[in-house]
């Protein structure tokens, strides 16, 4: 192996065309975090190398370089997650989150393994929501924005038992209305997040709202296009 | 020379060779090239029906009366229309997206003229949609989105098959293609 070259397993999050025969790939690696690499892709000859750089494939990647943009030396597919069309959209949503919320060159092994598990569930299960919630939860925890579900942010004391609470994306939970920007959530939903049990339908909506609003705060007003696409898709069917 | 570099596959060296060649030996051809480019840019626009490039308001395929009204093939690029026309016996109409849904690049349904496609589906003439978007993740998502649009209007959709290419050796084919080829095998 060439000196200075690095190796890790990883997934392509996004690729865009660069010059005639190359692509710039954003790869989420296990040991080096998110990296941007240039890869040469031949579109004509069999196209096998182009297929390797599709998302949702676990690759063993060798790369080298200094600065922001590295060069890929080789990539080999280790495993692929066959996602159906709707699951693909969910996968792209996870990719979009990773792309916008993780920093380059910082290894995030827990997020990596959670991402891999999420792809596995998306490929094998028919219900996608619980897997997405679990991924969002881990992502927030690992980025240092984990939800504090024990304290009442208004009083600073432990949260008293109640049937419902107010949730504010920036401040957290409270038993009294803290004003604008907060919404009511049932205690059941808070309990589900504490136990990381995202399978129950009854509180799915509230759990989704809590996680989504917290993610939105981190995105700082940047819209998620894949989420918009979900909404457009729902509109078609109604 | 800088102007020539906007062409795909043309680097600084090639651009220099092209420029000198045109100036030294092919001054007449250079004039023809310049005129052709100018007229092409002025006259060629988008087809009102299928969004492909055309000199007229409606392209030749869309204005043809002899084609099958019931079938509509969805492709990503104008080049795909040519490829299908040249190598298949498909005789329906086309709709060219000029791209694909790619949330990470910020390309949404409105950028692909899917509202226009919706209006066309509402005309009630089309009975089958053939999804011939590329076999990439974005192509799949696009196909899925359009199939939902068609489903809401009770229009049948089909997706072009994917499998082993002619001359391909199984050993070298990527795992996704091979597993898909196995799953969608046909009677022989």
C-alpha cells in the first residue's frame, strides 16, 4: 500500500459529477468520519465502477491525500443493502442528515453502526418509521444534542409526573407552558423515547415531532429536501 | 480557447489544438460552426409536450400521428430518447425529465416538470407508463414518485428490466445487478 494511504469501511452518501470521468463522493467512513474523495468512474466500460459508488453499499475504501479533498485509490463492495424504492427515499433522508449534521474527519463509530443498522432494517422490514426514529435519536445523542427527558427546564427540578408536557426544541421539557415555539406532547411519547421503543403507533406522531423539531433546530433553518419529497408524495395520494 | 473548454472532455491542451486548427486551416468550417451554434441556440427550445429539445413548439415524435397514444415512456435525458428510438421497437410517446429527483442536490418535482406530466396524465389518454429512468438510487426514487402519480390516476406502470448485460461475465457483475437478475428471472 502506498505511504500515507488510509483504509476504512464506509458508505457513499452522495456523489456528484466532476469533470468528464470523475465523481466527487461524500463517504461516511467507520474510522475517519465523513470524507470527500475524488473517484475516477468509467461510464462506458461495463459501468462496474459506477455501480460501486451508489449509496447504500458498504465499501472497503482506500484513499490518500491532504486537505479537504482526498483521492480514492480503490473501493471494493463488501455488502449491499437492497432498498426498495420507498426505503431508498428513507435512506436518502438519513444521508441528507449525515451530510448536513456531521463534521468532516471526525470519526463517529456509534453513528456509523446505527446508520448501518438503519439500512439493514430499511432493507428487511416493511415499516420504516421506527428505524428512522432510532437513527435520529442516536444521531442527536452522539452529536451532543441528546434530549434531556428528566428535567423541567422552567424549574430546573426533576420532571413531575403528568399526563402531558410541553416540549420546546431549544429548551426541552416543562410541565407548564413556556410560551412560543413549544408544543404539547403526551407523557407516553416521552416514555417511549426514554425506552428507545419507537414501534408503538399510538405515540409515533408526537415522537416524530419531538425528534424532527430538535433536528430542525440543529439545521438552523436549512430545509431537508428529502423530507419535502416525502410530503409531496403524501400529497399525491390524498 | 477558454470558450472551447466548456465542452466535455476538452482540457486546456485540446482546446488550444482545436482553436489553432480552426484558425489556421478551417476558417470556413469555423464560420459554419459559429453560425450553426448561434442558430441552434436561438431556435432550439423545449417541446411543449415532452420537454425534449426541438426546433418547433412540439417535437417530431410528439406531433407524429402514427404512434401509440396509450404508452408513455419516462426518461431522464434527450439522449435516452435517441437510444430507445434506435434500439427498440417502442412506438409510444416520451416524456423527458431533464434530470432526476435528487433531494441531496436540491432537485425536486417542480424542477423536472412533473406538474406538466401530471396535467398530461389527466388528459386520460395514457394507459401505461414505462419508467426508463436510470438504475441509480435517484433514478429509482424518481420512478417511485412517478408511479405514485400514476397510481393515484389508476394508470398502469412498468419499469424497464435490469439484469446481466450482453457479453457480461457473471463473475464480474456487481452483487446488486446479479441478485436482481436472479430475483426477476424468466421462464426459458
